[in-house]
C-alpha cells in the first residue's frame, strides 16, 4: 500500500521558550541534519524552494514573515508501513532564521488500508531576526492515532485521513487532538499534479487578540512537471508551481491566504 504525505509547516502557533543562540548555529544544526539525511538521498522524494508573497499581501501583520523556504522531503516504504520526514528552513535577507523537522511513521502489520500513525514535530526560529541572535524553541509535539488511506487503482488519486492525539510539551494544556486529511492527484499524462492537506487541531492560545482553542491550516500545491513535455528530457525532474497557505488562528487571529512561487526537483 502506498501512502503519500506533504510537508506541513507551522512556525507560529506553539508556546515558545527563548534560547540564547548565535545565528550560524542554526545553519550548522540544519547542515548536520541534512548530512544525516543524505545517506539516503537517492531515495529522497524532492527538494523544494518557495518564494512567499505573504508579507506583500499582509504588510501590517506579516512583515516578519520569511520570504524564502527550502524543504527536503524523503519517504520510504517497507513491509511494515512507510516513513516520511522533512527538514524545512526559512530565510530572510540576513540568512537562515527558522528550521523545522517533522517525522511521521505509519505502522501496518495487516493488509487493510488502516495504519497506526506516530508523528513528531519540532523546530526553532529567531526572535526579531533583524536585531537579535536569540532563538525561540517551539515546544515539541508528539502525536499518535489512526490513519486510513484510499488509493485508486490507477494510482493517480490518493486520499488519506488521520485522527490523532496530540501532546504538546511545556504548555498549560498539553493534551489536544488533530484531524488531518491529505490528497494527491495526477490526471492524464502527469503534466499537471496537485497535492495538499487540511489540518484542524485543538490548542489553547491566550495571546491578546487571539483567545482561541482551535486552529486551521490548508496548504494545496499545484505543479507543472516539465519532463512530461516532449521537448524536456525525462531525467530533468523539475517542476514549477505554487503553494497556497490558508490559515485561521495560525499566522494571525484571522483568515490569511498567502501563495508562493515554487520550484521542485524530484529525485528518482
């Protein structure tokens, strides 16, 4: 059974702890992670670069938003299920300002399309990156629950849903839940493809002006896969497209819709 996941990036919602840290240590930490990941790089799914337009669309609330995000994703499948992780790093003019690691494992010892799902999410970012070297560590989140996946016979449509218990460390209300759905669709000859997810979760946020218990995030991606064109060789695994980040009570205490301009290289 083939399962598909996409990156789910969120640097804004967790309660935070400030850690004194030089900026270059963030880069060194990420390079160490990538060096570990590179041992299986031939199996890596893709490398993405996104130019985020959010700060231009919402200058009053999103001016500190990173403009560039680089993501490396990897997925492997074995007879006991599948593993997915990504390393996400965001940049401003002065360099790297945030990093995030998400790790997911589906365990399945049976033939039905239901799996035991475990997940970890953690990261850090700099506070007032233009003036400070202090880093913020987002509280680690640990999730477990069940997932169900539908894969159409031609393997061009995948739908998945997971209901998870979510434990967020060092927060006043650590016990929460998350509901996540994921999809993938590649019609016809695969020239165009779409992936995406919707996540809805419980998490108390008592900041002034927020005062919410629930958060919502959607991130559809749309790609044009250039090697499906007759003039492009098959080994040029480059795609161009966009990701649209739609959130409520995540980036701001209102609806935020921010597109990106994106490039993706898929490893075969």
